[in-house]
C-alpha cells in the first residue's frame, strides 16, 4: 500500500507538469474568447447592412417621388400599387418586396400652402401604425407633398444580446422621406 506522502508528491508532480506544459493553451483561450468575438462581429455586420439598406430605401424613395414632382405620376394616373411597384423595382436588390408589395408601406400626403406640415411617428407600442394615405397632388398646384416609405427589416443577431429593433418581433423599421413642390 502506498503512503499518503507519496500520493501527495505524485499529485504535485502532475500539477507542476500540467502548469509547465503550454501546448493547447491558444486553443483554450480562443474557445473562451471566440463566442464574444463572433457575436460582436455579426452585430457589426448586421448593423452595417441595416444602415446600407436604409440608404437604398432613401434613394429609391427619392427617385420614385421624383415621378410626382415632375408630374409623370399625375399624367399617367399612378395609383398606390403602381407607386409601390416602381419603388420596389428600385430597391429589390436588398428588399423582399417583389411580388409581395405588402412589405412596403407608403404615405403620400398633400399640404396646402400655409398649412403646418405635421409628421407623426409611425411606431406606437412597437408596431407600425397609420393612418397612411396616398393622394396624388394636382398638377401645377403650389402644394407641398410629403412622401414617406416604410419597410420592416428583420433582424437576426438580436438573440445574441445586441438588439436595436424598434418593432416587435425583432424588426427594425426603415423609413425614408421626400418632401417637395410639384413642378409647374
């Protein structure tokens, strides 16, 4: 039978050898740091994509609103579906709207000269709420037209602790606005 002193010495030797042996320490350190690193990396990538998509929506809305400013929409009698289709054609690279125009919400309002322009926050208790309207301005009128477009962008990295959703269901509302007078 071995003595307790010999067992203690043996355990100390094993611990010393384990402490001196550095093989595999990089792998253990990486395993500890990797989840946090990848969570931050994916959050940065998702935030960049959301901001880029917001710029694409802003540009597409400005180009589609230009049809109203130059009276092309009025002359062709463009309705809300045609306006959404035109907007979707401009942003379909990043947005899931082709064949499903319900993903895009538009709000076109006409304000007469001297009227205060009031823009309300479309988010109430975490959901997109209206009232939204679509009214084409009459040609040659001095009215101010405000065109707003909204898209509910789904977020994926929010489960990792980075959450910048402003809608229920882990979605971010992307909004674009164009304001102008119709050309005479």
